[in-house]
């Protein structure tokens, strides 16, 4: 059981000092470390190993998590860094759905039909680009291939501009029990600047309809640091969100990288808020959500005190996967669709990032894997440490030593020295039996986890990542 301490008062000075770049650690090693030497053959072998191991025993395998990437959007959002295809031609979905069917069959050929699934996440792009009939057909195909267990988490990302009350009712009937609404900001000036106009009233109506349909959990995504944002106007958005009372809120920092993401070139860099204002927006979010009864989960996430995510954090049952924090046990992830990332045992794999390359592989009867990684023993040890920091806020020396047969202080001698400045800053405590993240440190947990990232410490090339703040 984790003892949740009262939220600390975080000064702008502390926020500014710790505003560094770093990974989000939805995996370790991070996806930028994947290599092209890991391809379809290695992916297939990983699936075979699962089927011949715990997966071959009835009830012996932990249920799978499925991620399905739907890349299509009708219009471009200038801030977006996702893998997407902008088109108004909905007919393009037909070929994509057939390709997904082929990919699912290739996976099932290796692991067997009827594997248990306890999590499904449809992301994008905009999954609601698909029609209701197409979504229902996709779910039917997945349910024919896998066994969806009762009480699982079945989530879909929703563009509020593409749904209404009738569509939400249909989504609920399909079996989706969790929604994630892309809000970003309610301020009209900001919405115009990022080319995503969706009035507050539209989202409020959807929230009312979603509550009426009985969705178990509703998440809202916000972004701070967008053009035209000011601390005052963003505070108004925060108050509007709190008034709608979503179960969970993700508050992401905008990373302006126009050299990497072409849509961002349409953003006027002069309209971006100053660094101090950006820090003020984060501080305001922490203060407002805390006062409104939300627990800070970690990274950029908040959840109502009685939400299952907040309960899992208090009970030490929090996990982390490619979709972020989760209440479900650590499990294999089958990534389906263009650019999707999966994990099977000690292996990570990623699909082709372009539709032509994705389609070509499937036409050849191959899994569309273009890169991945098989974790070394050192990777496994460090993954355990980093995930313990990110999810439980503590690392117990004995548990790592027993699981991986290492002497923690000796194995991580250099890292323990690197922790010393963080100890002096009040972010962590090093005790006789482990490392503990303080209440203050929990807001900068990425910076603490980075200490144990061997790849990051070796090259220090952190500017490839988003800012912590």
C-alpha cells in the first residue's frame, strides 16, 4: 500500500529548473532504440514462443492487451505529432480494414484463436473517422479472433467533432466502456490557431450523453503551451473541464518540433507562450485539479480520487504500457495497424509507418514489422527499476535483487551517485532498503527514472524527446 502524501506546493523556480527533455517511458528501452534487424521473422518467433510457453496452457497466460491504430483524420490539427493520414475520402477505410483483418489472421496463426483479451484501445488518428458499421465490423472481427473477457477495459479515442449522442449510444452498444475525448483547449482563439474548432457546448453535450449511456470512465486530453494560450485563458479552460467532471484528465506539454512534424510548420512560433507562462499553466493545472478532488497519478495524468486508476496507485497496482498508465497487470500487447507498437515477452516490435509499406508486407503474407528489439538482461533489470519508479514511486532493493540476482547498490553504483543532486533537491530519498520518490519528486518522476536509463546516460541525446514540463 502506498501512502499518498498531500500535494506539495511547487514553485515556478523548481518547475523551471527541472524543465528538461526526457522519455515518457511507455517502454524501456524507448522506441527510438528499436533496430531494423528485428523484423517479421523475429516477430513471428516471439509469437511462437508465447504460444509454446504460458500461452499454451489453459488459463496460464495473462490476458492480452490489443492496440489498434486507425490513422485517418478528416482535417489536420497543426499541433499533432501522431501518425495520421488526412483525407475526406472515407472509402479509404475499406482497404485498411481488410488489411487489419489480414494482420490479425497472421497473428492468430502463430498464437492460436481465442486468446483472452482484457484491454482494447482504438487510437489514431481518429478512430471515429470510421462509420458505426465499420467500427462494429472491426470489433466483430476482433471478437472472432480473440476472447474478450468480462470486466475488461475497452476504450476508444473520440474526436468530439465526429460524434453525437446517437453515435455514443451505438459505441456503448458495441461494448466500449471507456472514452477519451480530445479537447486540448476550449479557448476559441487557441482552437483557431491550432485548426481544431470544437465549442465547449459541443463537448458538454457529449459528456452528458456519455454519462447517460453509462460509460465506466471518460478521459479528456488537454495540451498546454499551444499558440495564443495565456495562463489566464488556460485557467478558464481548466475550470470548464473541472465543471464537466471527467474521471481522468491528461495534461500534456506541447512540444514544438516543426523540423520533425510538418503540420507544426503552420503554427506561428511567435504566438507560442513564453517559458514562464508555460510553467504557470502546469502549476495552475496541478493546483486546480488537486483542489477539485483529483489525485495526481504521475507524469501528466490526474484522476478522481475514487477512479480505478487512483485506487490502483494507492494500492501499488499501477502499471504502464504504450497507452500510458493502466490498472491491468503487466501483459503482452498486440499492436495492430500502421505504426502500431507491440510487446511480446522480452521483445518489442513496431509496424511500418506508411500505408504503402504496411499494405505491401501484408500482400506478401508477412507481418508488417519493420523494427523492434529483444531486451538484454541489463534492459530487463533497468525496465523493472524504471517501471517501479514510474508506477509505484519506489524501488525496493530486495525485490530487484531476488528477481534478477544482482547486488543493487553495486550494480547501480554510478546511478546512485547521479541520484545525489535529486536527493538534495528533495525529489527522492535513499533509504537502507530502497529508493523512494517524495511527494515533490512524483511531479518530476521522469527525471528520476532517467537516471537509470543506460542508453540515455551513454549518449545524452535527450533533445529528441519532449520536455518534462
